[in-house]
C-alpha cells in the first residue's frame, strides 16, 4: 500500500456496524434534565443527561453530532425532535 493511500485510509472514518434497537427520552424526576438512553444492536448502551431551562425551554446537547456520526443523520434528527417535544411538554410550551 502506498504511503498516500495509508494516509487517506486513516482520515476517512469507518462506518459503524450497529443500529439503534430502541431508545428512550424522558424527564429525570425531580431535576431539570432529560435522560436519553440508546440501545444498539451490538449490545452497547449510551446514556445522556441533558439539562434544560424551565423558564426558556432551552437545552444544549453537543453530543448530537457524535450520535449522527454513529447512527446517521436521520436518527439524530428524530432524536432531536423527540428531545424538543419532551422539553416542550415539561415546560408547558
């Protein structure tokens, strides 16, 4: 393998070999936080706590880019919509 080819191979990320089998998005009781749990086909589980503001309904979830890389943009969009709907329901929007 040529040196250039090896460098290109290192720069191109490998595609993941797993899919989402199920996920949940719910409020953490007694806290201004939403819990996201993602189960993958390889048996792994990802858990995130996403704090939000009750007064504005705003939240920050920087890991959504990592989720898009691991599971695809379509799932990341679906998850974002679910998080937004959950926060909106909690804050009464």
